[in-house]
C-alpha cells in the first residue's frame, strides 16, 4: 500500500494540475503510528504535506546560504 499525495499547482488563469507522489508502505505505517499516538494530524496526507513543506523551507534556507557564500544575488 502506498500513500498518494496530490499536489495542486496552478495559476489563476490556468486549470489545476495534479501530481501524485507515492511512499513506501513502511513509511506510511510509521506515519500512521505517529498520527495514532500523537493525534495531531488528521491524516497521513496532512502529515506528508506538512513534512514536505518543512523540508522545502529547510532546503531553500540552505540554498540561500550557498548562494550567499558564492556571492550570488538572492532570487
């Protein structure tokens, strides 16, 4: 069994585009165990979304530092 997370990406003048992402069963089971015990997230998809957003923020911060070290302008 895989958890499928659908990302909604669209501009105001375009129709929505969706992308599915699959996770290994063991990872989804670990997420569900956390949800069951912590009772914080409403679903495995909500957990995955939050985790992905957190990782994006972290990697953007790293990229910002790398660009700064290279003397590049911020985007």
